[in-house]
C-alpha cells in the first residue's frame, strides 16, 4: 500500500498538534481526542506518552491511506496523495465528498477549492481548519 510522504506527515502533525492528555475537539457533539488527533476509544481523563501517540498516528494513517486508495480511482502525485490523506485523516465523510466524485471524473483542478469548503466545526468556521485546508490545497498544487 502507498504511504504518505514526509510533507504530508508534517502537515498532519502540525495541524493536529501533539496532546498527551485527552481533550474534547470542536465537533458538535465533541469527540474526545488525544495524541495526534487519535479518537478511537478515547475518554475523558486518558493520557498517553509521545511513543504511544506516534504508534496511534501510524495506525490512524493506515486507515486514512486505505480510504484514499479505496475511494480515489485516478492517478495521484505523491503530494496530491498526501493532501488527500491529510483530509481523510481529519474528515470522516471523505468517501462521500463531492471532492472525490469530481476528482474521479478527472477534475483535478477543482480539488483545492473543494478542500477549502471543509472548514466548519460545530457549525462555525474554524480558524484551524481554514489553515489546514489551505495547507492541503497548497500541498496538492506542488508538483
């Protein structure tokens, strides 16, 4: 299976940040999160080490990478792939997105604007998501 490149990994780590204590994210309803955006089985009061956070990140990346591999039917450069893995890592509805439908129809140039539509958390524009989507769109465009 194809793996995310170092630029994509750095984007995810920077966007997610490293948190060693569980915290509620900004979704509505909030989702308990720890490490680099890990959510599976996390509950209030949980803690982890940096090594555990790295292990969870690796496992969570495999899920996002598999999702991109499963959903995207067109060829991608390494940076295009990395941008989509970052998006899928953060967005549960990747597989149902208009972005995937348009991309699979060969409309590569629409991806940056489609990414930039996914900036809401809890019904409000999230500054963090605006920053992340802009970074993903930029990475997408680097050939």
